C-alpha cells in the first residue's frame, strides 16, 4: 500500500516539475519590445507592454505553484519512505 503511495508521489512530483519548467519556458519565450526614448507612446503601446508584463507574471506564478507542488510531493514521498522503513524495523 505505502509503496503505491510513494510511486504516485514520484509520478506527481515529476509531472509537476515538468509543468513548472514548461511554464517558465513560456514565460521567457516572448521578448518585450524595447522602446526608444525618442518614440512617442500612445495608449495602445502602453496596453501592449502592460499585457506582456501581466502574462509573464501569470505564467511565473503558475510555474512557482507547480514547483511548490513538486517539492511538497517529494517531501511527502520521503516521509512515506521513512514511515515504511520505521514500520519494517518495528
């Protein structure tokens, strides 16, 4: 029973780590266009800049959450392994 739990935690941790890396890749994929100091900005330009920043922030937040989930799965897996070892000793 506990071996199935550790296997499930391993799979969940690996999947979450892969999702986090994909999200961080997507967050860094789009380059924000640099603006010249001589360029006149209008509302549409500012809207595009703010939208790009917001999209990147959302992807970074999701990637951080997936990384936290992955770390929690690894911690629970190590705790389950420790529990298995203690049960087998006792």
